[in-house]
């Protein structure tokens, strides 16, 4: 997205070909037809390429601002339920988040409620050992809701600051698995009234418009309070985050920016827009 836009904004003049390429670039970057149809008439009022660039920055910033919001732990323990489809990097994102919170002096308990894959439990346990963070787990095939319940209870007993519950990756179109997510959410509330205090979906920044559909579906089942966007360092479908802002207005809490466990940071609209600079 960014490299193509930068190339366009180096042009010497605004002509019909410029507008055609700009529209194509925004659409293929998954900004979404709704936003493109809103932005183009506004952009076309500008007379020079430079003015178009400035106006596009403003539109990007105004669109993305609803996604930026400060986040703090307001409960003790503060329970975060993590959801997402298969293969988005959810468990790795959980490890990054746990490490980030530890760096802030928070005590963390991880809960391996993904009992469908033995590898998922082992992966979380490995991260727990690396980060020196306790992991609550049961045998493969155990009731995920029961594991989540035990994990929250363990967090209370340990007086942890944050409990992060990992759940099995599931296609947002599978009704039975989404119903199970409702159950986990409900049972966590029995372990600790008002929990979970946050429900965050992990998204792959490169999936494009499908990410919008994922967020909408998960949000209907367990109301989302935030997003973690993995693979933020890529750029191919970065425009989908703009579409998310337009369609969902769910805050992006953190973004993953690399392979290392420390490669996570809070989302910044200014940093997002700065990538447009020529």
C-alpha cells in the first residue's frame, strides 16, 4: 500500500490516469469501497499532487483516530480473553503481550484453554518457561471453559495483575465453535464477576477485507473491546485497518512488528499516517 501511494505522490501532475491509479491502489490495498467512494470526491477537489497528499494524510488520520485509545488494567486480576481464527499468530501475540506487561512490572498468568491442539498447549507452556510466567493447562481434549475457569481462579489465588486466556483458533463461520466461545465467556464470568474485562481479537494485518468480516462475526458472539494486529510490519493489505475503522470502530490495542517476543507496541495513528510520507 505505502510504496504504491508514495510512488503516486511523486508524480508531477494530477491527471485522469493519476486518479485511476489512486483509486486502484486504495481498493487493492483493501481500504474498502465505502471509504474509497467517500475519499475520492474530497481528494479530487485538490489541484496539485502535494495537496492530494496532505488531504489524504488528513483523511487517514481522521478515519483511524477511533482505533486509538489508551488501555490500562482496571481490575485485579484483569482478565483478557483472546480470540481469533486459525493461523493468525494468536499464541505468539499472547506471549508478546505477556512480555510487554511483565516489562511494565505486571504479574501475569497464562491460561491454555486451546485444548483442541496439543501443540497449542505445549507452545504456550514453552513461552511461559521462556518468560517465567505461570501457565494453567489441562490435558488435551479437556473442556476449554473448565480450563478457563481454573485459570482465572489460579490468577486470583496468585494475586496476579493480569490473566490472559488463550482460546482455540476457530473459523468465524463455524457456529458450534462460536457457541463454545460464548460458553467460555460465560464461565469466566462465574469464576470472577464482571470478567472477562477485555475480549481481544488477534488479526493478521495481511488478510485484507476478510479481517473486517472476522471482527464483525466475533463481535456478535463475544463483544470485542480491542484488537491486536499481527504482522503490522508488512504493508500489502494495510488498508484493511482503515476499513476496520469505518466498519467497526473497535480500538487497536497493540500491533505486532516482528518475530521477536519484544516486537509489540501500542497502536499509534501518527505512526500509521507517517508511513505515507514521501
